[in-house]
C-alpha cells in the first residue's frame, strides 16, 4: 500500500519524538550549554545521548511514495485459432465451380450448334422462295393454287401440268423449311436461357470459391494439435508456435497477412512472445478459440495505486524498484490508467465480499531489464518520486527537535556555542533521510546536532 507524504512526515516526527524529552530538560546556556559534557573529535555530547554534527546543505530533494508492485512481463494477450472455412469446404467450392464451368460450356455448345442450324434453315428458305418466285410466275401461279387444292393422290408434277407442278412443289418446300426453322428457333431460345442460367450458376460458384478461399483455414474437422509449447518458452521469428496435424504454425513479426495464406497457418506478432498458458492438450481436436496466453519479453512492474494518488504520478516519472534480493534498479512510469476499479476481497468470517479502496493501474518499465532477473512474477517495492525541489536547505530528519510549544527547531553548533533555531519544514526526502528546512537563522554550511551513529 502507498504511504502519503503526510504519513512519512508523521513517521519521522515519531522517530524524533524521543528527542523532545532531551530538549525539554537541557537548558541551553549561550556561553556553553554542554559544560561538563564529554566531547570527542567533531562530535558533541551530553549526559544522556551521544551526538555528532551534520552540515546544512543546499541541494535538490525529492519526496517518495512507497508502493507495492508485481514484477513480470508486459503485453498480456492471447494467440487464438481463427474461425474459418475447412479445407474440405474449399474443395467442394472448387468442384462446384468446375461443374458450373462444364454446364456453361455445354449450354454454349448447344446454342452454337442450334444457331448454326437456324442460319442454315433461313438460307434454305431463302433459296426455296427464290425458286418459287421463278416457277410460280405468270399462269403457273394460278395452276399452282389449283394444284394445292387438288385431291390427294393427284400428280401435281404430271407432264401435262407443265410449270404449275413445279410451282406447287416449291410452295411445299418453302412451307416445310419454315416449319423446320421455327422449331430450330425455339431450340435456340431455349439454349440462350440455358446459357444465361449457366452463367449465373458460374458467377455464384466463383463467388462461393472466392469466399471460401478468403476464409480458408489450415484445419478441418479431423485436425488435432500435434505440438504445443511449454509455459515459459520464448518463441521468436520463424519458430513453431504449435502444430496442427503435423503442420507447423510459425511466428512472423508484423501483420502482412494475405489471402494466399490459410487462416491459422501463421501467427503474426510485433516481436518475440513468451508463453504464459496453454489451453488445449496434445491430440485435442482443433476448434476456433484461444490456444496460448502470451506476453512480450519486455520486463514490467504493475502497480495497483490508490486512485486518490493518481494526481501524484504521471508518465515519465522516475522510480526506484527494490527487487526481492533488496537490490535496487531505476525505472520510469510508462502508463497511468484513467479508470479506477474496486477489487473485491473476501470479508473475514462472513463468507461474503467487501469492496476494497478503488485503485488504478500504473505500469513501470525498468531502465535496465537485465537487472530484474528472470522470475516470471515477483513482489517488489517501488519508490515513486511524487515531488521535488531544487536548491533546498537540507538537514538529516533526525536533526529535528520537536518544541514543547509546537513546531520544530535545529540545534545549531557555532564552535562551543549551541543555540536552538526554530525552522519551518518543507519536503521530506525519504530515500536519503533528509528534510527541507527554512528559517531566518539557518544557512548552508552551518553545523547542526544529530544523534551519533551507532
């Protein structure tokens, strides 16, 4: 949990509260407040507590907010088997297209043959009509008419009929040719309908095949997982992520997927991935859905920061990460969420749930990832610089003396003369154990009394 600056300040005050009693019983005499006390080197002392001297310095200070975090890897996501058309459906679509092409070819062949026959029929009619015009000219036309009306079995082409017999024969030829052409024309009409229908079927089959190919998947109903990675495994470009029915699914960087690649045959990610979980088992049937939980290989610390402290942090702020082995490494805040959540925790002894304080997610990227080790997850402490000040007069926090009437003072040593100087407090630098002070009688370079180091 984070501790506010006020909490840190109160802690420091409590740490120095023991000095109040010392200050209350020591009567500071301007000439020599510690007459009769023992002195060693640059240190000073009284009858109760050993002391030493520290220098008032002008320097930059920063206040730190201590929070808990979890060290791990950034960019949690998953690799999924996409929904798609099985290879068998693509084959069926191809067969439908082939069949439609064959039907259209047959319809066009029939149309071409019948159209040619109709053209021949029209030519026959034209020739017969030309002959009819010659044979039936003049008196022959009337005879031809009479011959057409003659009883069945009479010989229209008898020798005594002359040209009238030829005319009658020509009329019959024209009539027969017209009947034949009418039948052929009907077939041509039917052929054209067949061609139109076949063209529509072909267009539908082409669209079906295009759709099947665009969503073609690498797996079918009988496909199974034949290779899966282990949790913690790092997979890089060109390496197998998993295998389906013996066919490797490889990792490539970026997102240049094309329609020429069956869905699920290649996994595209921005860079190397690290496996955090495996959903299916070997031999399990392949279905659309999650296969692997992954992260990037970038190290990251996640912090659940109290929502009330959101204003005290921002992207780019420097932090110090304390690792499980108590080593420290620097980092920077790379993400501050704008959404607060209220995680639930079991309510003690009641079997229910109670709401915890709202928190926001804050992500920290270590400056030197290699310094964070290789633990998958580890609890760490993070010191966030919440505030800073330049050219501050700084003294050790344990130099503060709490005054009986309220406020704080410093015991300033000027040679053998010691005096109390009331000060106002500014920024507490928890990391270095310093505090910003100001007062009319305080200046850089002065020496102040602090408890002696043990």
